């Protein structure tokens, strides 16, 4: 063979090898390609072997061309091999075997606070209270002023407030994250004449040093009843019945005097927890000034109101020792409910 014949066959091998390589898209055909062109008895190897039959001058040129092709084919082989591997790993596999038995699914569930709130609302609904919803972002006017808590009242210190806008603007005052669900009392009474019987659930926010029974975000369920002739006996009867429905008839319940500027008299209610009293709600007879603020006649109407903390109720009902579990998003806790 002459040098120019060798170079012709090098370039025709190159063209054919590269064309065939691009079609070798799986590892089997790629291996066949390697054996055909670069194997011990392959076509390029054959040319390299024949170089010895050429004259020394021709051998140098043809040898250089054959070695260049060898390098090019090796690089092209590696590139195609990597391409095939990537394609194989991202290709959809036939993993679905419809004959396999089904696996257990883990359905989601309602947050324990939501479950507790729903149970509490159901108890009050059955006693004739209608559910209304309120705003988490509230006006100072409803959260404090209308509830007989003016700007300089010390009772504000008990509900250290997260303000959206601290500045008072007209009668609405500032804007805040509500510290209690009680603003739903004046909001409801402004909208309707007595008789009123509502419960209003929702989230509240306070700057709290958190501990086992205090969170900075928690829920409350507010209750309000206004009518002619309502008395403290109605308040006690309603809240005793609520406790009976949630905790059963045997659980001990305690009322104590408490102070809230929007009631007179005021009380709180606690539930026995292994010999210790845990407060679950504040309550009282609606203050005549609150009735006047919404245009009700306190000589004609009386009312009672309460605010219950569902997380505290759930703690007592299910023996949860720390309120901070509710908002830690730990599935080991949440999936128990
Ligand atoms: C009082 C009289 C009424 O006529 C109507 C409502 C009220 C309750 C009043 N608005 C209030 O917020 N009182 S309170 O500060 O004592 O909270 C009431 C209940 O909410 C508590 O008994 C507790 O169950 C829950 N709570 C209060 N702060 C909490 C909390 N729960 C968790 N973390 C906190 N930081």
C-alpha cells in the first residue's frame, strides 16, 4: 500500500466512524463500534499495523495521520459514552408495576388547634351561638378603645402589642395585630341589634416571653350574648355546660374574680390539671360603657362575654405539657391528632 492510499483510507474510516458513532446511542452498540474501529482486529488498528510496509518517508506522514485519527476517535468515543450514560439516567424508567399491591398513603389532617376550635364551636353552636369571623389585623379603636381600654389605661400593658402602625389616625387609632378576639364584640354589635349570640374564633398575637403555657401567637374563641334580662347565672350556666361537653362531667372547674375593663364583674375560669388549676378563659358581664359605645341601651340590655384559649383547652384535654408544640411544626407531635 502507498502512503496516499493509506491517507485515503484514514479519512474514509474517519468519516464512517464518526457517522456511525453518533448512531451508537446505547452502550451495546457503542461497544460494537469500538471493536469494529479500534479493537485489536479493528480497522484503524489494521492501518497502524500496515505502516511497517511503507517506505520510511511515507511511514512518518501516514503514521502521524493514523495516530491523530486514533486520538480523535478515542475522544469521540468517551464523549458518546458520557452522553449515553446521562441519557440513560434521566430516561423515564418502567418503574410502575400495576400488579403490585397498593402502598399505605399518609393523608394530611387538620392542625390540632383547628380541630380543637371546631369542637369548641360545635359545642357553642349547639347552645345557640352563631359563628362569625374577624380580622387578624385590627384597628386600635376596636381592639382597645371601644372595649373601654383608652390609650393610657394600664390594662394595655398586659397585652404587649405588635403594631403595624403605632400612630393614631382619627378615631380608628393605630393598626395592630389583634391581641385578643374581643374586638369582634363591638364589631358585631355595631352591625346588629340585640339579641346577639355569637362565637368568633381566630388568631391573636402578643409580645410574650414564651413558656409552657404562653405563646406569642395563639388562638382564642370569643363569645358574646346580649339580650334583655341576661344575668351572671347565664354566663356561669353557659361556661359550665361548655366545660362539661369538652372535658366531661367529672372534671373540676373553678371561677375566680378577674379584671377586664370591658366587663363588670369579671372572672376567669380554670380547669383542674392533676391538682393544679390552669386558666382557660376570661369572661364577665359586658360593661355598660361598652354597650353605650355601640349605641345599645344598658338600661334595657345586659350581656355576658368570654374569651377561651383553644390551645390551653387542648393541653388540658389531651395532657400536652407544653404549648410551644403547637407551632413548632414537628410531625411527631402533629400526627398524633
Ligand atoms: C375577657 C372578658 C370578656 O368579656 C371577653 C373576653 C375576655 C378575655 C380577654 N379578651 C383576654 O384576652 N383575656 S386573657 O388575656 O386572659 O386571655 C384569655 C385566654 O386566652 C386565656 O385564658 C388563655 O386561654 C388564652 N391565652 C391568653 N394569652 C395566651 C393564651 N394562650 C396562649 N398563649 C398566650 N400567650
